[in-house]
């Protein structure tokens, strides 16, 4: 982005209230921020939820092949697929796992991204004092059948997570504490903690699909059923995505579903995002966790950092601030007449790489 543009809007901040933000004017206008890239903003139709991009013919790099790109929001998975099959769109992101093979059989192209994300169930100890008990946190972990989520909801190639970083990231540790599905053990731990009749609120998002979370309600339903089998009563709390993130960030949910797609290939991008210090979204203060992250952040040697990340992963999974659920490879899809861009594990496909056949 242009430094001059950033300076020009520096005094414009988000206003409004929680759940009803008022966004700065520049963030709602096409082209308000100057940058340099293969496309320029053409039009932003807020009612239609469409942004039109036009090829930047004076771009300094390789010019784009496609003159106009229209990016449109379609919230429902089934509606995205119907739009593709009807020829209304040439491609879409976040293909429902069950649609991958049928789309391939119908002649569509379905590139799959590499695994570079994590889905987790967070515990917020300030929202629920019961979660301050390690036995309760471990009980919740043993109560959830994560393999069933992987097998029935997530795409082929997904795997149960043992920690908050995927195995593709250096610093992943084979020696972390693991919490296998064991509802009997979950009940035993709840009894040890004096929480046999635990009731807890559990938040999940609506009107959204994320690379790590293709069907939030379906995932929630499985976990809710598992917790019920372990004797835990769940009070469900759902919110649209634009309200959900401020709600969870403010510490209003005892349990909630969320995840992360990596920005760069180092474990700090995952671990440091949540556990580098106190965060109201997690609501815990544990010096051993924070000290481990401070140590690794101060280490300049990349090879030494790998070992420190492994140590940090082991400390974090002993403490168990939440339950890592899965890592999964999301898919995108394009019509047969499109030469698609390279699939990016960061979900940052470059549209200038695409062309029509």
C-alpha cells in the first residue's frame, strides 16, 4: 500500500459498538487506498456484494491475461455450487468436501491446497471458572471424537490435530501430550473435579465457511453430542461471522470454534498469535506458557528456534488452553474453460496467473 494513502486515512478508525461496528469510509470505497498490482478496483457494489477488478495495463510485472475479474460473496456452499453449474461463475472457493468428487466427475477442475491450518475448540477460563480446573479441560478433550469430525465433515487428507501447529510446520513436536477420544475417562475426570453435572455455553459461527471449518454447525452438532454423552450440558450460542469474532475476542464464550490459516511458515505465526501473552479470547494467565513463547521470540537462530517451538508445543499441550481438532486441505474449483491459478496454502491465489482456454 502507498505510504501517502495510509497517512491520509490514519485518523479514520472503526466506530460504533460491539456487534454493530461502523467501518471507516476509506474501507468501504473501491480504490480509496492506492497500491500496486496486476488489477485495479473498478466498482464495489455493496448491495450485490460484488467487487469488480480491472486489469492494470501499466502494471510493472507480468500482465494479467483476464481483463475483468468479479469477486462475489455467496455464503452458502450449495448456492456456490449451483452458481458454478449454471455458468453464473467460473469458480469458487471453499468447496464442500462432499462436492469434490461429484464436481470432478462432472468435468470441473478442483485443485487442493496443501495443509496449512488448524481448527480448534477454545476454552475461555474467564468466561467459565470451571475451565480453570485442568481436569475439566482434559475431560472436554477426551469427550470429543475428533476422528469422526475428520471422517464425516472434513475433506480427504484431513487429519486429527495433536497440537496447534500442523505437521508441515517446523517446530511440530511428536512428544506432546495427547487426548484420545475416551468418554469414560472424560466422566472420571469430571467426577475428580466435582463437575459431574457441568453446564457450559458453547459458541459457533453462522453464515460463514472457513478453510479449516467447512461446516461450522455440523461440527458443532458432533461436539455437542459428544459432550452430552460425557454428561456435559451445552448451552448453544450462535452468531453471524461479523458479530462472532468480536464476541469471542471479548471473552464472552466459554467454549467456541475457531481456527487459523498460516500467514508464513514459522510456528510463531500459529502459537504466538494466541499464546504470546494474555489474550481476552482465551482468558488465562500461565507464566510457563508465556515464558516459553517469550524465549522462542528472542532466539535469533532459526535452527535453535525449532527446538524451542517443540518445547513450547509440549508446554502448551500439557496446559491445554483449548483442544486442537484438525488440520485439513481445502479445495477450490474452476470451470473446464479456465486455466486456474496455482493453489496457495495461504489461500492467496494470484488471479493474474489465470486465463481462459
